[in-house]
């Protein structure tokens, strides 16, 4: 497209971009700013955007709440383990389906890819029964293990591995390298981009999950951050300043993650290759 | 891990036999090698099985087993007080004759009709706009529109409940237009649209990026010749962009409808289905009937969940048929 624009037109497009950015980010900005307002100010009429005094009390109180700190810590720990485990499990299977030939491959492929089409709600109730029969209720494992194998992510990584050139792999095979060595030394190091994309997806899925933790965890030591926020609302629904400060802090890790890895994410959409 | 291995074995086998989607064969693309048959020495059965084992075992336990189990249980009446009793299709009949089930489906559909078209139009406009920007501005805008997508539904729900307060931003805005405050989430007519707004906000970013990727793949020459013919922006959008993005739009439409109709975290946190069930989406209805603890609630709600699974599949197929039957300029 023609990009030789006249100055006023360019100014107009900058203006439009600014309007879009402000609108898109408004709810988040509003949440963060409201966290700085005192109890009398947070829902005041007449309406006022910025607080009279930037008040740190809400943020301080939230950060001093041991339940909040514990929820952030345990959720972060769980999310990191979950992300790493997902990458290991899904990338191994992806490599095998993309690069190896083995008996019954077609059948195992169907087994591994069909779950992509099963909606979570259809199996939510029986998943609960299954994990309780396995004695997993109220453990860190019940939050992590059931979601680790993800067909969509495996599919995504497999597409990537299918497109990798096979020359190096064949040379390594002739040199006597095992498939494991090829996978770990050649494929994994070249997977940084796709690993970041699916890794972030895993991290977000874990960090943002709410219904599953509510069902399977009642031990306060294991309370997840979204669970914490939601109970906060029903128990102390009127302390909006506190709630906004807590929500801001809870959303912060995910937003930081996007800002750090933005380049990979935006390219990841293209990697996903919609044809 | 060992504990899981043992119990998984039978389920994994059961799947092989019962798996309904028999679309295996044609997946075996092998890159450069032309021949289908790999020499025996290149086969790697042992390694391959070890590599897929964790995936197969985990999916077997946490997806396949629960799914098969759900179908099995839907034929039984389960109660805390006595042994499960085989009742055949009774629960299917209960669900299918329950007006609340249909009401929730209708609400889910209305919700999807509010969210999906808004997201698609917004994404198309934003993507068209971002495509005209300089590289650096485009990168900034892409990140900006993506940020809301990573916020959890719980946080989004909390923010918007706050915005909808009597003294909140939404009412301040309405007040500027000279109207009185509205109890957004407590009024039957406004509750569902009020829940749809955060859904749109959470969803438009990813759709925009996907559409943008599609737009950038359209050859510039299409637009240049259209400009030579004197086509304005709207005509170019109507006759070039939209037809070229047909597959992308179809994808976003199908995934959008199927995901939106299943939304329940937003209404769960914002309204819990109220007022008067106005925001009781199908999954929320199922979730609440499961929690409700009345006898047979378990059988009832899991049967409803399976039926919804079927309904959603059917809707996806209908949408797919309708859109793909339309004429398009670019195959």
C-alpha cells in the first residue's frame, strides 16, 4: 500500500492510533488508578478520573496481606512448573509425530489430537470425579497435572518441526547420534520462538484459571490468585480500592510477560499459519 | 507418576477402539522423502513410544477417561443416598424437556450474537488501520491491542463490575448524555449486553492480530489496481479485503461462536446468571446445576453438558456450511 502520506494525514493516523490505544487500555488504567484512591474517593460523585492524593494505602495493604502474597507465590510456582512440564510433554510428542516413523502412528495421532475438540465443560464434572478418585484433591498436582498435555500446543509444535530441514538430522544420524540426542541438541535449541509462544499460552492458561481451582482446591495454602480475587469480591465486595489494587497486581505478571515477549507473540500468530 | 501409569493403561486401550473420528491415514507427511515407506532401520518404535507416552497417558487419564465416563454416567441416576441405577436415556429426556435448558441456549446464542459480530467488525477495522501504519507504529499498536487479551476473565469481570457501579464510569458517561444512572447489571434488558462488553474487550486483540496477518498476505497489486479504478476505502474493503480474508473470517466466526456460547466465567463473577436468569449462559446453567446439590444434579448437569457439546458441534457445522456456500471472488 502507498505509504507516502501528506503530513496532516499522518498526524490524523497518529491521533487515531492514540485514541484506539487509550480506549483499549482504559479499563486497565482505570483499575490501576482506582487502586490509588481512598475509600471515600473511589466511587465519588461527581466523577473524577485522577485521585486528589495518590494514596498507596491499598497497594500497601494488599501486599501486606499474607493470603495475597501466598496466593501470588503459589500460583507463580504452579504456573512455572506447569509451563515447563507442558513444554517437555508436548514438544516430545510433537517431535515424534513430525519426525519419527513408528508402528500405529496414525492411530496414536488420532488419540492425541481428538482432545482438542472436547470442550472443557463436557468433561469438567467427570474430571473432578476422576481426580478425587485418584486422591489428588487439594494438592498442587491437581492444579498442574491434568492440563499439562495440550493437543493444540502439540499440534502447533509439530507443524513447526515438520518444516525444519532434514539435512542436519540425517548427517547426525549417520554420525551415530540417537534420536534423543538429535531432539535435545538440534531441535530444542532451534525451537525458542515456538517455545515462547506456547509457553506463554501455558503460563496464561494456568495463571488465569479460576473454575478448576475453585472445584478442586479448598486448602487456603493452595488458593490460586484468581480464586483469591473472586472470594475477595464476595467477602469484602465494597472495598473497591483494595480490590482494584489487588486485581492490578494480579494482572501485572501477565502484562509484563506480554511486553517482554511481544515480538514473539505477534510473530506467533503468523507461525500458527491459518491457510 | 507411577501411580498414574498403572491406571491409565486400560483407558488408553479403550480409546483406540472407540475413537469416533477415524481420520488418521493422510497425516503422514514426511517432508522431503517422497516414498511413504520408511526403511526399516529408520523406524524408531521404541524412542517414539517413549516420546509420546507422557502425552498419551495424560490425555488418557484427564480427557478420554472423563469423556467416556461422562457418557457412561449419563445413563445412570446417581445419588448420594443409594447405588447408581441404570435409567437409560431418562436424563436426556429430562434435559431436553426442561425449558431452562432451552432458555440458557437462547441466552448463549444472544450473547454470541452480541460479541462475535462486534469483535469481527472491530478487528477488521483495526487490522485495516494497523496495516497502513509505519513499522514501528504498527508494532506498538499490535502490542497495545493484544494486552487486554492476557487479562483473566476474573479480573476483567471485576473491572467491569466496578465500571458499572451506580457512581461508576459507565453511569458518568450516561450522565453526560443527560440520562439518569442505570443499574447495568441488575436490569434485565441491560445485563447481557453489559456482560458482552468485557467479552468483546478480552477477545478483539487476538482476532485483530489474526486478521492483520491475513491482510498482510494480500498482494499489494490488488489494492493498487483498485485505486487506479477509483475504488475508495470502503469499496476496497468490501471487494478486496473481505473476500480475501474469507477463510480467516470463517475461522474466527466458528471459533468465536463456539467459544463465546460457552462463556461462563464472566457472568459467574459479574451476575451469577441474574437478574432473573438474564445472563444464565448454557455453561453457567450447567455449572450451577452441578453445584446446586439437589439429588440427581450430577447426572442432570453432565447430561446437559454432553448435549451442549453436541449442540455446539452442530452450530459450528451450520455456520461452516452457510459461509462456505457463499460465492467468493478468490478461491
